[in-house]
């Protein structure tokens, strides 16, 4: 019989005893992507999550003497990452979408002073999108199946936006228990608190989330793909009527980093009457992609007289009830982390 391979915890302890920073880093590096998603959920910022993951791995090496193998190495890393995020949240404003900072444009809004180029507000701490290709299966061990590491519902923009309205500690507890499926006992151990405190905070957090999340299940993947294709076709054909026909009556369309959003299909129809797709000055080409586990389309504008289309924006869709319930259009400035070609 072949000897049983050493546990990860034993390998970590061995690297610590040997002072082998490279071996320790290699073991920790396996969790980088999971920790990044965790920090992103906590902070609502892709960029800040990158910084916090790097800080987590550095802190782990510096605090290596405290790891005695009584907890899983993964749990220990999550504890460091969560505490780093809590400290960051204590000094940082919450991340927002236009719905959090501006009144809506509705079908009855006076738009006599409307402009084709809305005023941007890059100084606002906007909620950042998460590239879909980085949400592909990344669990290093079968003990954490991908369904709990990156479940679709807990990475969507609407979920991330709702999280921003929770106090930091409630946010951490909700993410650990609901997104990562940790028990109240595990969560209490990580945060250094009691199971009763975790259960109480979790109850309050879930109540807040219920008031901010849409009701009903997410649409099947096939339905999402079909509606995304029709959405792209309408843009490429410059057919505003076909585009708005895909929307639910209560659809929303937001456009960060402009503090601007449209509430209801009537308001969005008014937008395309005032500023039709043809007013962009060329042909729009669409490329399917994904963001935050949601269907998305990258828009490229090929201006009249030019032979190439240049990346203009990313449209992230939320689909429910057989229609597009929400579109969030992120400008080029917010797409640095997406592997999208700058031109076509």
C-alpha cells in the first residue's frame, strides 16, 4: 500500500519550519482567485480586491508562526483576508451604482435640457464589474465545489449592490454563510465571535437583502443567451424599437460612471427617441461576453469613414420573466480588467 500523501496543512507546516517562502507562497497561491472573489464581494471593487489579496498573502507569510494546523489552511487565509477587508471598509466609502446616488429619469421627467453625453462623475466610488473569464472554475480542492466558490446569484451586480447597504461585519457574515456556505460555527470561529452573534447578524443581513433583491429565480442560461443575441441584433441594426421591446415594463438602465439611470421601459423609450442609435455617428458592432456571471455585450463603434470599430462600452444584462429587467452600461474607463480587444 502506498503511503498516504501529506495533508496541505502538513505541507504548510513543513514549509514554515524550513523557512521555505517559495513553497509556502506556492501553497497559498492556489487560493488567489477564490480570495479575490471573496474580497471583491466584500469591497465591490476589482482593483481593491487585488490589493487586499496581495496584502493577505504577504500577511500570511509574516504571520506564519501563528499557523499551527489546528484549522484548515484555507480557513486561515480567509480569516486574514476577511479581517483585512473589514479594516479597509472602516476607512473607505461604500461602492455605488447610479441608483444609489441620483434620482431616476422616468417617462414623465422633464428632459428638455438632456445632453447626448451625460456628465461623468469618476470621483464617485463606483461598483466595478467583474470579468466573466475570471469566474471560471478555480477551486483548488474538491472540498470547496465551484457552486459554493462562485455561485451565480452571489456575484451578480444586483447582489453586490445590495451588499453595499450592509454594515461591514454583517456583510462578512452573509458572504461567509450564504455565498461560501460556511456554518455559523465556522464563521464565528473565523471572526472571533459567538455562534449566537453570527446567527443574529445573519438574520438581520438577510432581511435587508430581501428588501433590495429582485424576487423570483434567475432565467435559464438558454433564455439568457437568446435574449442577449436579440439585444445585440437590435443594436447592430440600430433598431431602438426592437431594443426597447425586449425590456420588461419596470426595466432599469444605468450608465456608470455617469450618475444617470432610467426607470421603466417608457423612460428608456424616451431616451432612444431623443438620442437614437444612429446618432452615435456610425455603426455599432456587438461582441458577446459576460460580467459578474451575467450575459453581457461589448459595444464597438465604427464611425463613418473608418474601417475599424473601437471599444465603447460594456452592457451587462439582468434577465427575468422572459425579458431584460436591467441593463448596466459601463464606460470604457471601467473596463481595464476585461480581456476585450480595443478595436475590431
